[in-house]
């Protein structure tokens, strides 16, 4: 076992949690789960596999994950972030066991590649592989950004390096679940895009940079995307992903994925922004009041809002 503990957030993940934990056990048995009061067998399955589980009410992803960092019972040099519907490949497990202890002292965080599966198909194109994510970092140096969407681990000091093998994101739920999930994501995406324009809060985030890390580049491109006209930008984004980035080579399942995730979802976000303007206008304070009344969202702080 290596000097690493893993933090996983869960809510009704009985389909996935055993697969996730079992992929980690060759590397570490220090697995800490923060559960948002699941009503299925998630907690029992996790505990039967040796994980330490505590329950905490959901407020936001960043709040819950930072709660996990602060309350992690394991005194390890390294922390790792995993989602319940992910697992690590055997190759990544071997790489972590063989190389983590050799990491230079100046390196505070490690990036891994993520593979995304949809309907059991690996989505290789359309800019979806490799996606580099900072998932391993030294204890006491990283925290989760307080954002509405696309929260990343932010390091306070040190440099980063890359691991060579993959985490796999393979959700086993059906398409109805997927569309409902993205409908819920959409209102958070609306707030994130409107926040770029209106600056509802001044939370510290990664520095946008096209030439920086994956997170910095993503934030830079999101700011540019936010400046494009409503309903035009989903078409541009889909054509870029599906045609110019080769998404059409992912076959029929790839067509469904790239259309739903790259166009439908983003068109839905724009429709919800249009609805905000229609109902509340474009005054900053009126928009803040609208979200508080309509959605129970305090736009000045994700961590003072209820889950959508």
C-alpha cells in the first residue's frame, strides 16, 4: 500500500461504488467517502469493502469535497479525488504504486488522463480524449474551487507533473437519468456563464490562460464562449467538436453523445438564460433576486445555496 488516501462523494451510487473501490484497493485501503444520505445500498456496500463513510448534507460539490478534505481521517502524504462512477485502470494502479513515492519534492500535484464512456463506448474523439485532470496532490496544498460548475482542485504552491495512465468515467445509468442530470446541470451552467458577465461573486479560481493547464485553458475558452451570441454558440461548438475534432468517427453512439452533450445541453443552457432575461430582465440585482426566489440560489455564494 502507498501513502495515499482517496476521497469520494456519493449519493445513491450503488451501481458504481463497488467497482470504484475495488479498482483502488490494490493501491490503498484508505478510502474516505462523504455520503449525502443515500437511500440505496451505497453506504453498506462501501463499508463492507472497508471504506470509511460519514454522512453530511449536500450544499454544493465544492463545499462537500472541501468538507471531505478537512475531515479526512487518514494522515497520508497524498490525497486523490475520485467520482463514484469512475475507476482507475490496472495500469494506473501499477504506476501509482511504483512511482508516487519517487515524485520530486517540488511537485505538489499530478494530472491523470480521463477516458469517458457513453453507452459502453469509449468516446475517443471530439476533443474528449485525453482530458487531463489534476486528481492527486499533496495533503494540505489543494482545495476545491468554489464554483457553480467545473470545479477543479487548486494548489497553493508547487509544480505539477503528469501520470501516463487513465481514470475511466463510465456511468451505468440510462439515458433518461443522463438527460435529467444534465437538465439539473444546466441551471448551474447558466449561473456560471452569467457570473462571467455580471460578476456575482469574486471567488478565487484558476487563472484563465489558453497556454496554461487543462483547467486554465478550459476557463479561458469558457470566458470566450460566454461572449458569443445566445443560440449561435451551441451550433459553433457542436460543429467544431463533431466535424473539426473528428467526433463523427465515434460512430452512432458518438453521434448521440456529441449531439446531446455538445449541442442539446448547451442549447438548453442558452434557453434558460433567455428565460432569465425574459422573466427578470438584464439588471444584475433583479437577476440575483430571480434566482433566489425561483431556485433558492444565492448567486453570491454557491455554499449558501441548496442543491438544484
